[in-house]
């Protein structure tokens, strides 16, 4: 296998990953939104992995947990089928308790479907509710993997403007009406209201409420991606769309990837039971790992999740502050950004004084990988933004990487900023 040739083929057809090509060598990876390894609860997971095998034995290694002795018992048989399509009931029970506590709504296990990461959860929602030609609304900069699923489904994807306060609800209404005027049925809205990807902005309460009114009025399913919602380093939490929903149209995707560890590959969608059934109906695989789902159910039952989230937030708050100080020192007047209250990223807008076409190659020469904003735009039109991920690199690496990025940006300056 020639990895360079294979990379080129996959990059041409697959989701947008790198720019311009991964620099060689990559000394500073400020590109990917990957969690910090030192936050992974390795000891707890090691202990729970063994404990589950001791208590549950081979059942933990099955497709599903055959929780009955009598094969004739049809009801129990059907229950195991349901567990296959929705995921291990014990984990869905724990998630229901966790979500009931925080969302101010009652949830039960049947309000959840487990998936191989929230990416698969998003794909299930798109496949369940969007038919070819249907309209889908996304924020003007959004999660490329989600957009790709919509395109693969041959949806008519339209962008809704965002600003420093997230979704522009007036533009949302305009886009819905324009879609209808074009004879396209708006079916689904995919939004990341808290610590939006890639901008890290938050949509305030009034806009959330208006968005839900529009969804209800036009009967549009809302898929709220809450993967960064718990990574809050300061400020008051805002009610999620799911917690505000009275129509049953909101589905929320979430998962353990950013708050515990991505290799668990456990995500979920939470929402109205009928909607969850819709997702189960398009499931093509045989579910998530029983063993890992049981481990995470035990992790939650031991009360470990919330303290763990508090610990990771301390790590990332510090890292965010380090990144901000380094950007101010090394990129100075050449970039502008808002300080995010959470999430993994700084969304840097480059000053006009910088020759944008030079930034990528110069950063690559300095060994820095950092993602250009256009990679997140459905229509690919907006340049001059860089998304800097501060979550993964160690503090020392972060500072040296931002110094190298700053040197690249300064060397691409056409004239001093402001001249
Ligand atoms: C906005 C957003 N949603 C979902 C995901 C997917 O996470 P996972 O499939 O690991 O749960 C990511 C990962 O980067 C993301 O940025």
C-alpha cells in the first residue's frame, strides 16, 4: 500500500480533512478536535473491563444480552431484538437518568438509541428523516461529516447565516420560505447551538426559542448536535433545544467521545420515542459493543461521569487560556477572535493585511497543521478563517505550535496590519 497515493484518493472523495496536504513532518497538530489523552480514565476503564467480564461473563461479548432462559418466550425474544437496534438497555437507562436530571424533562431508555459515535447517530437521523430532494438547513459553517451524509442522501442542503450569536433566526426563516417557494420540502435542520463547530459560539435563549417556533410552524425535524455542550469552562449553561422542545420534533445527538474517550465509539440520539423508532428502522449494523456499553453503564452508575467532566473542563480551560495568551503574543494584530466559553477551538479571523494564499503553505513549512475555515462551509465561499484546535497538544507544544503559526502568518503579511 502506498499511503501517499491512498491518502490522495481518499482525500479527493472523502470528507475534507487536511489543508493543503498534511505538512511533512507535522510537528504541531492544531488541526483535529481530539481530546487530551491524559484525561482518559484509563484505570477506571481497565477495572470496569475486567469487572464486567467477571459479573456478566459471555453475555458481555454477545451481540445482545440474552436475558432469558426460555426461547419460547416471544416477548422476551422481541425485547432482545429491541436491544439490538436501540443498544444495551442498562446504558440507555443510565443515560435517561443523567439526561432527566439536567434537561428538566423525563426520559426513559426508549428515548435513546446508541450508535457508533455520534457521527453514526447523525447519519441515522439523516437517513431516517431525509429523502432525496428534501431540504436540509445547516449553519453556514458546520460539521463537514454531517454535511457529507446529507449530500450522500441527495438532500438539498442550504446554509443559514451565523454570527457571533450563532444561528441568525431571521435568515433561517428566509431560507425556509425560499426553500418552500422553490418547491422543496424543508425536512431537517442540523444545528450545533452550544460551542458551535467550528466557531465555538453559543446561540442565546431567545434565538433558540425562535428557532423552535419556526421548526414547529413548518414541521421541521431539528437535530441538535450537543457533542461540545458539556465542555463549558465558564458562564451559565443555556437550555438545550431538547429541553425547550414541546413539539417532539427535536432530536439531540451526543456521545462520550469528547467528554470521556473517542475510542469507545459510543454516541446516542435522545428524543421522542416515535422519532427514535424512526432511527432504529434505518439501522443497518448490529449495534454497539455490549462490553463497552456495559462498562460505560457501570461508569455512570458509579457516579463517575459528572466528576470526570468537571476534571476535563479544568484541563481544557487551562489549555484554552494558554492558547489565547500565545495567539495574542505571536499572532498579535493579524488575527481577531472571540474568547469561547467552552469547546475545543479558537476561530481566528485573519486580517486583510495577511496574504491568505500564503498562510497554508507557510504554516506547513513550519510544521503546523491547522484547519482553514472554508473546510467547514457548505458553499465553500468563506476564506480568511483558521480553526485552531487547542484540545490535544500539550501546553508546551501548544505554545511552540502557535509561535510557529504566528511566524507563518507574520511572514505572509503584505504590510503591517492597519496600514
Ligand atoms: C460537531 C461534531 N459532531 C459530532 C462529532 C463526532 O463525534 P463522535 O462520532 O466521535 O461521537 C464531532 C467530532 O469531531 C463533531 O465535531
